[in-house]
C-alpha cells in the first residue's frame, strides 16, 4: 500500500437475528462507532432482486446502515449503483450489540419505508409482528417496538423528509440518525 492510500476501513459481520435464528449475515465496512451509534456501509446482501412493489433492492445498491445501542430501530439509507437515493428502510429491532467484529441485531418484524422524496411513508409487516407472539412473550419489548415504529412514522409524516430532500426549518430531522 502506498503512503498516499487511505487506510482501509475495518470490516464487521452484520448478523440479523429473527425468532432466535440468523436470518442473514453479511460483511460491512465500519464507518463510525461513537459508543452509541454504529454506522456501516454494505452492498445489497440479498440474492438477486427483491421487488417490494414500492422499491426494488438489487445488486449494485449500497446501504449505509445506522444502528444504535440505545434505540429500538435501525435506519438504512439506500442508494442505487449510480448513487441516487432510493429512500430509507427502517427495521424495528432490539438495541444493537457489538461483540468483537459481529454487529448483532434482533429483528422484531416491524418495518418502515420512507421514499427518497418523502411522499411515501409505509408501515410494513404489522401482521407478521402480531403473528410473532412477542406481545405475549415479552410485552415490554412489544411495546417498545410499537413505540419505535410510531415515532419513526411521525417523524417522517411530520415533514422531516420532503419532496426535494430539503427539510422545513421547523420539521423534525429526517432521517433520525443523530
């Protein structure tokens, strides 16, 4: 490596756990860790194209993912291969844990999609959340998960995401990555 080459970023394995099993594991570049928020960047880790109807995730997409040790969600900013923002996919999760080079996150089924122009805010998978039985097994976690989804949806709906990527002066900050 030449003296002018930037230092390579450390790599982490992001491990998404659901119902006690590993749902997906992928390698991501660690961008920052301030002790509370961990930010990583990774290419689309799925196989092939995943078309949700409202957005397509596909090879070449890049995800900048923000995880917190004290929040019940993760915010993933999604860009296509050319760098154009597609939007934000928010997973409702238990707070993240970093164990060595493994960033472990427990998916609680609820999700939120916010389109790049801020006009589309979709609450996702509420039926899966109900079917998961979390409310019966762990009512406190279920309550925290619903509150996190409600908070994110309110931020997005309040104009934190606008039609031109600009924010109104009095609007809550979107995305909520501070």
